[in-house]
């Protein structure tokens, strides 16, 4: 992979506001290949450097943005943002063994053969409007509305590294009279997802504690979700759900429980998220004559309840913390099948660190130890359909950080 870019920015500050403008220029050029270094019972003449597949993959990102933060008065600030962004994906020079890969387009012309297989471009305009109000030194609130879009992943267009196992381009296609499949490389099967997002929240802070609250309503169009199909390796294939909705409440806060120069400080911090993540409109395609409506089903991989609580103790250069983590139940696909439900689980993690100064000529030496899953809970961290992935049992980590 070769990746380079430039992120220029200019800022103009005034008495009642700040105007910021900039750009993002990123270019990625990559060469992918697959070899079999070793396998049992290979012939004696086998060359471990032989490339079973090879292709070039390019990605370009060009965008410009502008932001105006304007103080309407002493207590209210207006935020206006906009971004124009261009993305492109290209795959070319694809080989299968020693031969260049070829396909046919709708006109029957050969595509590939050492040239570009496809070059897909996306152009998005992403605006945002926000208001921030400060009522007192301790209390503030905000409201925002935004519209944004996101392109699919390259793998949603073509899993080229899996071609030798049967993967084909994910573009619209038809079968010609001679039985040959022909592709429209200007029409990917997966569309970009679009989001209309509204948020309302506030923050309150005093000496020793703070509290934040955020409410959000996210209306998705063509959200990329698990389509119900699996690829040749059993991994889920993404597809567009026509409409989905995420509504939630996020609460976070922190407080100093006790503090003294002699005994150190004990702090508590935590966050909680309660949300509803549902499909509004999505018809699952079974075959040419059958579809299944998934309307009002939970979206796979989204638990309704998430919570974290951390206790932190510090004394001079000693740091110790205990993290309590809760993840609610969620489904592993979008069909709302009770057999495909990942059970809720709770975890306890412990972390301790001590920093030593001026050791063996070093500025500092920091020793850190960590125990994950202290109670040795047996649980599944996720899954695909009926297949669940067990998480690690109790595990330990030790690290040394040296300051030169």
C-alpha cells in the first residue's frame, strides 16, 4: 500500500466568530496478491512465490469544507458547516494465475484483460446546522441537524481476493442469449447510505462532578446492514435497507468521591446508552418470486442497552481502575429469530499502573498490568445467524513504557 495526502486548512478569527475552510486530498495505490507459502502434500515442483491472484486497487478522496461559528450574542453560538466530498474506487490489472481476468459488459465488450475492471465515483454534499446555548457557567445545551452520506466499502463492490473461490463483481447483470453473464459496471448492487440526524443535549458541571445528556434521532435511507446472505466464507454480505431508524438516549457523567493529598483520589465515571434500532422498510429478496418483509425488526448487532462504570484511584504515580461493562442482548441477523439472539453479558476488568522517575538514566519507567474478564465469564461477543463467537476467558496483560 502507498498512501499519501494533504490536509490544508485556513482559519479567520473575528470578534464575533471564526470561519474555517479547508480540504482533504488522499490518494491510495495498492497491489494485492495471494500466495501459498506452504501446504501439506504440495508437488515437489511447486513454487511458493507463485501468485494465485493479483490485482491493483485504488482509492481517491477529495473534499472541501467550510465552517462558520458565529456568536449571535453572549450566550448563543450558531454553527454552520458544509462539505463537498468525492470518492472513487478502482480495480484493475487483475490476474488469475498467469492470465488476466476478463468479464463482459452489457454491450458484450471485454472488460479487464489488464485494464480497469471498474472505476466507481461518488459525490456527496454534507451540511450541518447547530446551536449552542450557555445559560450559566455550569449549564449549557445544544441542538443540531445534519445530513450526510457514506459510500460502500470496496468489498461491497467486488471481493477480488476471493475470485478464485467463486466471488463475482457485485454489479447489476443479466444473462445473454448465449448463456454468458454480462455486467453493468456503472451500476453497483449496493448504494451509498444517507443519514438525516437530529440531536438535542446538554451539559452540567460543577467542581468535582459533571453530567451530560444527549438525545438523538437518526433516520437512515439505504443503510448498509446484513442482507441475510453469506459470502463463500460464511461472512455476512451487506445490503441496503430502504429505511431504518435509530433513536436513543445517551447519559454520561463523572464525580470525585473522595480526595486528599495523603490518601489520594477516588473518582467514578460512567455512561449509559438506551436506544431503539429498528428496520422501517426492508424486503428481503429470497428468489425471483418470494420476498420477506423485515419491517419493524431489530437491526443486527445493535444492543438496546449499553453501560459502563469505572472506578479510578490515583495516588501520586499510582493508578488503578475497575471497569464494569454491560452489553444488552442483540440479534445476529435481521430476521428476529430467538435462536439468533446473542445473550446479554457483563464484564469486570482491572487495570493498574505505576510510574517510576529517573530509573537507569530514563526519564520515567511506567509499569502496567491488566486483567480482563476478572470473573471469568463465559459469553459470546457476537455471531452470524446461529453461529456465535465465544469471547476470551480471563486473560492477563503486562507492559513496560520507557520514557527516553
